[in-house]
């Protein structure tokens, strides 16, 4: 099975790029399953349930969120209405929604898990390593094809997670920093890995935002409003080929598509 992993979707340009590319790749049979990170889909902030559902309607089989999951107050209640919208599994106890989902496919079930890092992030998050370890030894012990979105700031933390889960899951892919890395690989024990998928959004920008206000903030220290940039968007991510019977990854390919 070929799985498309889509880096952080930013604002309307990112949503438009995803809609165009996802629909085309699915209709042409180039991908079988799509996992998209939608945590910046609403003008660079967390999406409403309607917006996340629109990404599913556009071709995403699972939409992952991240540290901006609750930016839209409607998502607090709305996340439970669609099981294919997930938030990090190591959010504090009592958080709405859930951190993983199993989706039936013609080749068997595919499980998507999301975690959030703690380095340079909120200290209230539970340990992502211990959280996923418990899941793999418990509720996911019989699952074969498992894809893990590790939403984190520090490259070292994401790399450590990839090594920690090598041979235990099909793929570990980083999101959050919006900068695509070139370290895609399949580890020795069969886990595909990339530190960051990149960003799906306006190419001429600073992490999806207009350049001038960001520069002004760095130069003067004075707060500025960071609007989502306009212009030509790019979809960044990766393609992973997985053996659904064994859960082992066979290949990973980094992609960048200008729309």
C-alpha cells in the first residue's frame, strides 16, 4: 500500500493545494491512503471541525492536529464527532478526542497515532515515549500497519522517537516545524522515518506567514500581526510504501509539489 503523508497545511492556500493534489493523486491511483496534518489549516491556526471535515472530504483518510488543536473552541466538542480527526495521544488526561484511529482499507486495517513532543513545548504533556510504549504493548499490540505523526519542535526528540519505534511501527514522521528535512530513510528494522514532512502552504513566506511582518518583528522586537502569505502554494510531504501483512515499510520518498 502507498501512503501519502502531508506536511502541516497552512491557511487557505494550503487547503487549496491539498484539495487539488490529493484529489488528483487518488483519482489517478497514485496513492491508496492519505494522512494530513491540519493543525494550521485555519489562517495558520487550529481548524474548526467543519474545516477538518472538509480536508477529509477532499481526500484525507485521517487528519492529525497538534499543539494548536483547541485554537477553535468548536473543536473542543466537535472533535468527538469524527473519529478520523485525532489529537496527540499524550495530551493531559481528560482532553476530548483521542490519539489514534484504526481505518479499514481493502488491504486491512491501518492505524494512525499522533504524539506531541515536550522539548520546547508545553510541559503539561505526558511523556510521548512512555505513552506510545504503553499503547503498543496494550491496545495496539495486535496492529500491524501503524503510522506515527510526532508533532515536535526539537529534531533530536523526533529522531530519538524514530529510533525508539524502529521495528515496532511502519513509519514515524515529524510535523510542526514546517521545514522539510532530507533525512528520509527506512531503518534497519523496517520503520520509515523523516524528521519533518515540511509545509503545505504558500511557498514565498516565513513558515507560511507574510515575510515583512516577520522581519519587522525580528528587527524591532515590536509585535506584528502575522497573516498567512499569499501566492503560489506548495504541497510537501512523503510517500511510504508499506507491506500491510507485516507492517514493514518498503520505501519512503520525500515529495514537493508546486500547485
